[in-house]
């Protein structure tokens, strides 16, 4: 095998392609090394083992799923409710690129205690970033009623609740988020 220059991003790009074609189960050191055109040992310069590789690609795929349109459409939303709807639609489109990813991911995180714990921490950090972007969109919405928030419902609390509901709707395979958007509109405007 003729080794060529590689990077962590090149490896993760190859992993995303494998996940799209064969699912998360298709990610292993040999298949990834072959897709990158490098010796299997080269991957150990970037990942200590298969579990680390799978966790990294899982995070990378989730990032792709949940933020595929975020940069492109940043600022296009008229209000927070539109932002939520666009985030849901974008995530659905992202999930369509990775058929079978979600069930495989859920099963993968239940295998071993250490891997499950590390995977859970990874997902919590990622969901925290998604929640922060929701809060930012909410805070920049000038159309929100002045009396929409109080001690019982804070902006931070709403951003957390909306993020949790979006993830739940995606995991459950719901086709839309109309009820969530309608609730947001009734509460905020």
C-alpha cells in the first residue's frame, strides 16, 4: 500500500462516507484505512483504537446531521419559531443522508460501561452546543413579547426544553415539528 498524506478530517470524511453506504457497523480500522489509502496502523496516530474511532465518527455524524444548514442559513430565520422549524428540517435532511445511523448509534452506546459513559458525555456536550445556538436565536428574536418570560419560564429554560423536544422528535422519527412550533408561537408572540 502506498501511504499518502492523511489527517483526522480526512479520516472522519472517509468514515462519514462509510456510514452513509454501510452504516455505523461498517466503520472499522481496516475499512477506514482502505478508504483513506493508508496502512491500518496509520489510524492509530489519530485514534487509540476502534472505540475511539467510532465515538469520533458518531460525534462527527451527529454534528453533520444537526448543523448541516446552520452556517448556510444563519440569520435567514424571521423569528425563533422559524429557526426551530428550520433546524428540525435540516436535521431530518441530515438523517436521510445516514440511513440506519440512529438505531446503530443507540445500540452502540449501550455496549460497554466506559464507552457508554464517554459517548453520553460526548452527546451531552454536543446537545449543550445545540442548546446554546437555540438560546442565541431566541435572544436575537425582537418579536418576543416582553412578558413572555418570568421566573417559571426563562429563556434558558425554553431553549433547553425546545432542544430536548427537537432531539426527541428526531429520535422518534416524527415527520414534522408543527405542534412544537405552534406552542412556541403561542408562548412567545
